[in-house]
């Protein structure tokens, strides 16, 4: 997606009479926002009210207790933003956010790690083309040890400790397009994204086109992006990037739920941190690993236009 600049202050302004300017965005005393809008107001001859000032009159802890809003929806994730009024804006439109109950949030957080781990952990195995591992030191023969591609995942309490930040929203509309922005280490998902969801598309099946329904869990697909994977048929969000053929479309990084060895790439590319070939050592230089999917996989697409193959001609009477 294309990151856009947020227009938080401007959006707040659209709701109030032009003769009064109220600043409600977070910031510091005489912050860039205060200075910008003070100048803006002076230039246009409108009254300026510094909405920050009251927050500095009392000690910080008292201010926090008095003014902190639980469930506040101020955030900006890669240009998709919310200004505290419960309406989310992105490049496709506006979405109305509902608050979470404590029970809902706890259930979602508990399931989040479990769902991702069950799918992505130990999904692949890397098989070497030659012995390479010497568990007992250089004096004994090397073993052709296989590598299991495992995943470790945990939720942390503060953004500072996190490698990735995911915002989870509860939009009333079902058309919000969740996304992960791996280069910014963040993602924006909805409360529905942990469940499987059907998408039906005209799809090439062999030489014909059929209406095929694909089952996908959005969080698992987006977590693939977080791992560094792109769509099955190239980076980008055009329809063709999600695949053209049935084999492509049923891929997790297409519209489906299925992985191939292509999705082992995040683990393969981490090998360089673990295996450091000795300079000029031909054996080391020749070491290659082949990926294999080792977890069982369900076939989760449904071909709506499937017809039984023509019955074989009955054997001719003697
Ligand atoms: Zn995607």
C-alpha cells in the first residue's frame, strides 16, 4: 500500500466552526502542532485556542488519571489512521470502530499466538545435500543433519519490547482491507481476521475457467508478509499478484490456505546467520539445503463448477 501523510489536525477542524480552532492532538508544550496552528490562525485572522495548555497545569500523574481515555482510538499505522472519534480512515474509505470488551480482547490475544504458531511453526524441514554438522567437534565425521524451521512467538506488554506492532481493530464494516507493512514492522488487522473466510473468484483450472471458493485466514496470510514473503505471483496488490491459476490462488500468499516450499524462504535466508562457510573450503561452499513441507495440509478450496469426468464407455458386448 502507498503510505500517505496523515491529516489528523485538519480532520478535527472540519467538524467545528472556522472561527474557533481547538487542538486536541497529543503533543508537548509549545509543540510543532501548537506552533503550526498558532501561525495558521494568526495568518487567517481566526481565534486560536491551545487545547494542550490545560494538560500541563497539573502534575503528570494527576493529568493522566483525569484525562486518560480508555479505549481511545488515536493512532496512525502507515497512513491508516484514527483521530479518536472512532472513525478509521484509509485509502479505500471510512470505517466505524466498535470498542472491545475485556473478555473479547483477552480471547483474541490468547488465540492470536496459538493460531499463528499452529500454522507456521515446524511447517518446513531443510534437507542438506551433504554432511555438514559436527556435533562432537572437528575430529569426528560430519552428519547430514536436517533443520526444522521452527517459530517462536510471544506477545509483549509495551511497544518498546516488540519486534512488530499489530493494531487490531473492530470495524463495523466487513470491507476493511487488513495489511502488514513489514518494512515498518507493523500490521493492522480486524477482530474477524483470526477466523477462516471464503473468497470466490473466477480461476483458471487447467484449460478452463471455474468459479472457485478459497478459504483463508487473514492473520496467517499477513504474518507471511511479516516474515518477508510477497504474494504468490509477485509483489503488489493487483488481482494477478494473488495468482491466476488454481495452484497459485490456493496458496496462502494468494487467496488460499496452502503452502509450498516457496514459503520456507524466510528460514532459508536466516541460515546465513547460523552457517558461516570457511573461506576457501569447497565442502562448505557446496552445501545446499532443499526445503520440504512436513506438516499435513488440508485442501480448503471448493470448485463450484466441477463436473464429474465422463464415464468410461461400457465394454463392448462379446
Ligand atoms: Zn497480502
